[in-house]
């Protein structure tokens, strides 16, 4: 589960990449103001190890790292 807060309702894109920069998954969606979550199924994520996720809105961008283990 990837959780994040938004100051206003907005369309956003969450992109998950591996360490080489290859896109593993991308989610484009309208999100509500406040706390939001994107739930990922393990079977949707072919890579293991260190992954990065980036949330982009029309005005901001944030990148974080996560560790995916079997």
C-alpha cells in the first residue's frame, strides 16, 4: 500500500520504477483531497528488491524508495 496526502482533489500519476529506471507499473487517476492509498498486488509487481515510486501532480512531484521482498 502506498499512501499519500494531497492538499486538493487532483489528477495524479504514480509511477513505479526499478533501479535501472524501467517502469514496472503506472497508475493515472483522479484523487480526492486529503489521504489517499494505492493498493498494489504482489502479482502486479514482477521485480523484487529496491523500487522507486514517484507521484506527479500538475504542480508537484515526490519520489520515494521502497523495498519489495518475496
